[in-house]
């Protein structure tokens, strides 16, 4: 089992956070027998769409066979499934080829207007001065030894192939065998003006050796997807994101989080067993003044980055209120750009344990800082429900 632990602290009040891993590398993974499919995806070795998914598509007037043959590209408003219960994501064998992954774009969520505040109680409704930019640092390679739990989410939208970042998290109902992944709501659902994105997949430790885009053209598949590709068979995000999320985050930004349950495209062990790393999630962090440091990990894609390399930022968090009555968000200085959306934010608990506490949601047009939702009872309910209903599948 790979461990994820802090290694050192830097001077001042901000703690440096380092994700490390030890144990077997991806070359030692050996697929297990494929399990029977359930939920919204089926393994690559099983043709067709499972009957339950086919029926759900038919209920919405969608021909299952046409969907798999390219019908998913129809983004007609009437066929763009949007409700929480509408999610379907059948596996399309070989869709996410390396060249398609490298060309995927980022769903930028930039905050164009100034943030506002409402009633101020503790952190609620408070906006601190914008932090100084913290230059993102490239993560040490190979990623499977330093940050195996971090990876990329690929999905299709009306604008084409898109990419976000994400993190493997613990499944409280299935210790050591988690298939849960944490990301941003806007990486799985378009918000108030759209519905669920399609062909959602997760690739942990993407581009393991940190090769350039040019070098990736001749890279071996295991260098790009060292642990394989994992299709989401169920996804859950907040009702607030579905109803209020917008192109710049909108009032849904403070609820911009999602949990995915995934399965390997070609069968195998659980994601946590394969990767050897997963983060616990903390829903009870104290007020910002008591938090010494937070670190954000992800794959920034918008210039000056190209999305192929994992980066990280560490800073002492401040507070950002984007709309009256909504929870105050965390904010840190960071030069990462779009593409890092959905990437996990990590902090130390008082006992020194490193845990996931947020995810990248929005940032300014000029970059320089990132903001992520404060995870409370609503986020915890989604996480717990995903574990209870889908964790053992």
C-alpha cells in the first residue's frame, strides 16, 4: 500500500505539503478477472450497452445503439440529460486514445466580476484581500511514486473533448478497495444551462514520467496511462451546482464539487488497490485563521501550461465570498490555470494526517489565485451516499 504523508515543513506559518508514495509501481499491476457490470458503464471486453442503461436511454428518447455509434455527440437540449438521476456513461471501447487525451481542452471557470459578501459570522460572508501569486511547481516524476492518487478526468462536451484534474479518495464503506474519485462539479455537469457531460473517464498519474507533448507522441501507452483508464459508472454533484452553476461559477461555485464511482475499462482490481493510494476527506476544518497551509495539485492546461505536467501550489488559505448567503470559499495564491479544475486541495489535520479538504473551482482571468469550496454537510452527504449505494459495486 502506498502511503500519502507530509515529509517536511518550510519556514513561516505555511506548511509544505508533499504527496509521497511507496510500494509497487504501475508495471506490477496485474488485471484481475472482470466483474459483472452494473451502473452506467460496462467493461471494454463486453460489447453493447447493459440492459438497464439501454432502458434508461430509451426513456429519454435515445437509441442506445446510435449512442454508442456516435449518437452521444447530439447535444440537443431535449437529449442532454441534466437531472441528478439521469446520469448515464456507457463505455465506448478505445475512445480515449492517447492522441485524444493530449488534445483535450480545459473548461475554464474564471471569475470575471468582483466577489461580494453577505452577513459575516466567523468565515461566513468574508472576503480577504487577494493573495500574492504563488508560482506553481512541477511535481517530481515518476508520478506513481510521488502523487499516485492525483490524475486527470477526460470528458466530452458540446465544445469538444475536455479535461480536468481529480484525486482518488478513500471509501469509508470499503476500506482499502475504494473506487471513488473527487473532482469539481463543473467537470461532470454543465450546471444550470446544460446537463451531464459524456464519456467521463479518470486516468491516475497521467503522463507518469512527465514527458513533453512532443515526446508523448512516441510514448508507450503505459507511460501515458500507467494504471489504465477508469470509466465513471456513477457520478454525484450538488443540487446547487446543477441548478445554479454557470460559466464563471455563478452562485453554484461554493458547491462546485463531485464524487465519481469508477471502474477500469478492461476489468481489474479496485482503483485504490491498483494505484496504492487514496486520501481521506475532511469536512470539519476550523476557520481559515487556524489553517496553516493548503496545497493544490492538478494539471494546468491553459497557457503558459499545456496540460501534460502535474503541478502543485502551497499557501496559507484566505477567504472568498462569491455571493450573499452562500458558503465562503477557500482561496490560495497559485499560478495554475484552467485544467487544474477539480484537482484536490490538501491540508494537515492536528494529528499531522494529510487529507483532502477542497478542490479547485474558480480563478481570475489573469490567474494568480485559485478558489475552492469549503466542504460541509452537503458534500459529506454526497460522499457518504456514493459509498453506501455504489462503493461495493
